C-alpha cells in the first residue's frame, strides 16, 4: 500500500504535469504563428476519381500562406517530395518559407491528427502560477487519434502529433482522463484564447462514432480545463449534413475575436441544415464567455448544397483558416461566396482575405481548417 505522504506527492506531481496548472493555455487562431503545419496530399481514397486537381489546390494554399509565415510541410518520402516540389515550382509556390518533413502519413487532415499546441502565460484559473512552474517553451497536447471512430487506416497518423511536438521543440503531454487516453480531434473544438471553448454534443456525446464511451459532459469540461486552460465550454447541438466526422464545430461556428463568433445559418427552411443551425444560433444567443459576458454573433449564410455522386458534401464557409497576415476561405462558385468574403474582410481588416476554390477539395470532406494546424509563437 502506498503511504499517505507518497500518495500526496504523486497527486501533486500529476497536477503539476497538467498544462493549465503550469500556466498554459490554448491561444486563439488569430494570435501570432511561428508556422502552419500541412501534409501534402497522397491518399487517393480521400478523393476517389477526383484526386488530380488536389495537389494544385494545395500549391495555391502554400503559395498564399508562405507570403505571411513558414509552412511546415509533411511529405511521405523522398520521391513524394520531388513530385511536390515540381508542382510547387510550376505554381510559383516553392520558396524558402517551406520546411519539409519526411514522415509517412495516412491522410492529410492535421487539424485532427496533429497535436494541439498550448503556450505559457503565467496564470491558471485566475491565479498566478509560480515562475518555476511556467516553462518557456510550448507544450504539444497529444490526443489519441482513431480516424473519427470511422476509418481503419490511422496508425501512421496517430504518430504524427508526437512528431510535430518534437520538431517544434515542444514538450509532449499525452491527454488522459483517469487511466484512459482521451480521443479528440482538433476540428471538434474552437477557442477564443481567453478561456472559452466551442464544441458540439453530436461529436463528443453521441454514441454514433463514439470517441470516448466513458466520458460525460462534465468530464470533457474538466479535460479542457486541465489541458487547454479552458474556463467555459459552450455546447452546441449538431453539425452539418455530409460531415463524416459527425459534428465537428469548425464547419459551423468559429471565434473571430475574443468576444465575437461567426455562425453558419441556413435560410432555406426545407434544407436539412436549417433546423440544427437555427438551434445552434439560439444556444449562442443565450451563451456567455468565461467572464459571463454576452457574445457578439455574426450570422453567415451557407452555400447552396454541393452534391457529388449523389452525396451531400460538407461545404461551409465556416471552415476558414486564420493565418498571420491572411484568412483562407473556402468558396464554391456560389452567390454567397461574396457574402462570406465581405463579412470576413470586415472582421479581419488587417488581413488579406484569400478565396480558395474548394468544389473539388470538399469531396475529401474537409477544407482549409481541416488540413491546417497552427504552431503558435511560444
């Protein structure tokens, strides 16, 4: 039996290893980045019959990002790097702001398979943390990845988060609750950098594509507090039709400032997305931030349904990505493209708003936000 004092020491050590107890928090996406992580597309099964244009979309994204920050690009092997460089060169996107990493992967959706980086800020739950406990480098929170509890090929991707943390010289912390590793994807959460987090019940609490069978709502809130420095969780209901992740929040509702949220709405009452998005809007109207203050809510209309091979795809303007000097926005040759671009231009006046045609890309069930993972400045 472990003596009482030893048990106390074990508990204190465990508490001190938790990022939030050492003064770490998950920063907002618009805070300064050291780089953006991407993985070069290679798995044709994500875009069956439509893979050929995808590398050129990536080249356009990389060309846009490297005007503003470094891109850490994961590539499968030397031959894949050679082919990627040839495409990047032809697209005027090959430059010194790309850092190549030869790591084999299953898929390219780094928002979900990669680690979540948190940074030190010297306070925890409103209290100052002793300087001895606040490390100067970043922490990479490593979630367990199981391919959205849906696909069998994820063993290579499950290792990517650890490799990202090492490459970024960040301490890796594997998220766990009690004795179990926590399964989570980055696309299921969004934060304002001040302690408030958005997520959905459909993704985290449903028994469909269930990630963590034993976890309840309050357990997730404790996990977000311990690993990401979160004080307040806003629970939305369901995501959009066609989303194979079963309810990721980054397709529907996003923070664009500490007190401001953009949320998708479907104006067509006969559309399957109308009711769930209206319910989410109502929840947001009654929600508050970490300080109990009401949030400013900006409504953004959905594009018309995007259908391919008889399947509704998760096309949404909500899947934008905020980089250092720009915002990458998925567009679909839809009249509402202009509404989305104008709205985001007003919300980010100091950033370049870059439309990325995603009519082909969305066949892989993801867009700008799904494929990226920011490395915040430590």
